[in-house]
């Protein structure tokens, strides 16, 4: 039996050493899990059935998506 990425948690995809933050935001019906990877980031949505929808983003896409979700990470990013 083969697992799809929807069955894998962000921790299973990236490993335990990557810091992740979890958010409940009005702009998303699912729990949002965010991992800043420095040169972009992973935004995962944990669905009610326990599966995930993962989005891997460039720096610009990551910042744009966080802004649209109303999520502010503790550390300010600067890619200039």
C-alpha cells in the first residue's frame, strides 16, 4: 500500500527538526500548519478527516499566502 502526501503530516514530510507553527484563522476552514524554510515555506492544511493539503511556496508566494491568511510569523522575514 502506497501513502499519498495527503496521508503524511508536515513533520513526516520535513522531519522533526523543522520548527512549525499551528494556526486557526478565519480565512481557512482547516487548521493551518506553517514551516518557514528560509528560501520559502510549507503551508499545510489539516482537514477534519486527518489528511493534509500541502503547499510548498517560494519566498514571495509564502509571504503572499501568509498575508492572505492573516498569519504573522514571530520572526520577520527579509528577502531583500
